C-alpha cells in the first residue's frame, strides 16, 4: 500500500529518527542507488531554487530519473485537473513531488495518485524544510528535549510545520508575530493540546529570543504576497533578527533561515553570514533528508536498508 508524505502528521517519532539515520547512511555512501530504474515526477507550480535542485540532484544520486514539470507545461488546476494529473503521472512514474500554492490541490493529487505523493511546499506547510532543520540541529549536536526554538516573524507554512514537529519531539516553540499573522488555527490548537511540547505565541521578539537555543526567521513577503509589501513592511517593523536580539539568546545559540533571505529586512547580513549562522547547512541538508524520504517511500530494498 502506498504511503504519502503530505505533512509531518504522516510520520511517527520513531520514523522521524529512522529517516535521520537513513539520511546519514545515504550521505556517507554515494554507491547506494535504491531508485535505480525508477522515475520521479517533480511538479513546480511555484518558482524554486533549493527545492528543485535538491530533489532533482537527489533523485539522480539515488539512481533514478527526475521528470521536471512546470506550471506553464501542465497547468495544475487550470489546464489539467489535479485528479487527471495524478492518475496519469502514476502510470508513468514511481512517485510525485509537488511544490504548489494551494494545499488542497496537493491533497487531491494524493487522493487520486496510486504512487506516493511528497509535499515539497504548499501555502499551508513545508515539512521537508523542517525535517532538514531538525536534522541540522541533530548534526550540530544541539537537538535535545526541551530545546527552545524562537521563530521571529510571520506565522506561515514554515511555522505550521514546526508546530507539527513539536508533536514529534519535545521542544519549547515560541512564535513572535504581529497581531494578524498567527499560524493556522487548527494546527496551532492541535500542537498546544498535544502536550508533547510547550507552544507559545508572543508579540515581543525580545521575549521570544530570551534564552533561546535557536533563532529562526523567514521572509516577511512570500511568493504571491507582493501586493501586500507596504503593509507587511510596516507590520513587521521591529521583528528582525539582528545582533542585539541575538545577545538575548543562549551564548551558543544558532541562527536559522529557510532561505531565500532579504538582508536587512527580516535578518541583518552580519547575523545571516555570521559564525552563529547554520543556514547553509540547512540548505544542504534538504538534499540528504529528501533522499531519505524518497528511499524510504519507493526505494528498492536491495539498495538500502529501510
């Protein structure tokens, strides 16, 4: 029976750490090719740098062949119904990876696909990014029960996936966001009621950053929100990660950003490029963790221990 990866709700804590171990195995041995003879359709409705390159390179390194499809080429939800795309691509490929705007379209793809569907980002969630983030914290030996993650900025898809992650590993997750920029209500409520972690929303970046192990941010204006730029710039004034905010965190705290970054907006260049920043490790680890996801979902058992 096929298994999709739509959100972090689709995996258990045990499976989470199995993915981390598998990522370690795959990055240490380039000879392993569990996707030999297989193809993966990569749908990009949204522009992409890290997601496209990491998935395309990852499929290739695992011995498979990536088939890259643009919105202009297939017209998801316009020229072609999601259900038709899912059924057709299932007959050609062994998995479908999709980077979309509307999360409901991703769900529809999964409902009609007979092969695994992987969420490469939607406006609701970004699970591959958060898997890479936690894998990076583990790599740097920072990950521990009760780790304090302070997210400064918009309660967006990245925050939603952090909230889902908070149900898998114990943490203290604090979002500092202006009024009106809270995360998805249902996802927030589920995380707060789960009891595995402490989850807070505050209005002060200083309160969030105090004694934090990780300071995390994302752009204030995401793709599709360009017409809101003037309002968002005003609303997020003061919600910047900078040297002063970093002094409130733990002495060994690290800085994370899912990229792309707008220097001197949500984060200053000196912090983004400073010695406490691990953003490039995050970006690289997208490759390794996504290879693990692909190997787990569609890998040949002879090529890798799953």
